[in-house]
C-alpha cells in the first residue's frame, strides 16, 4: 500500500515539509488512527498531522515493517494495520536536533 511506503520514507528522512501533503493525500476529515498505543489515537486529519509532525520532531527512529501490513475493507471503511519497530537511545543526537530546528 502506497501510504505505508510513503510513511516509511517520511520517518526515515524526517522531512517535516512533506507531512501536510501526505496527510491531505491519504486521510479523510473523519478518519481514526492509532499510533503506537491507544494514547496516540487521532480522530481527525489535523490530529494525524499533529501526531506525525510530533513524531518527526521529538521521537526517534520508526521502521515500518511493510511485509506485515494487513488491510480489511468493510463497506465504505478500510482498516489497515502494520507492525513497526521504534528505536531510540538515551543520548540525544545533536546533529539531528540541529537539522530539525
């Protein structure tokens, strides 16, 4: 699925300028998205934007495992899930933080 490939590349490159166009291209205003836990539940396109933007600014590496994707369509709705690996270290990467500022 194209969205997962684009998200994988977005997280790998941390290109904040591409977040809005990706969200606008793939998410409806009334979408529901779970991040890495129920606490990361987005109930609108703006929520999804805020979640991804925050991830790219403040979190570490997220590797989306494309071969684990599952999609189920029920009527007009599509349910998509995929596994991912979140990697982080205790020490901040100063160069990365400077690039994102």
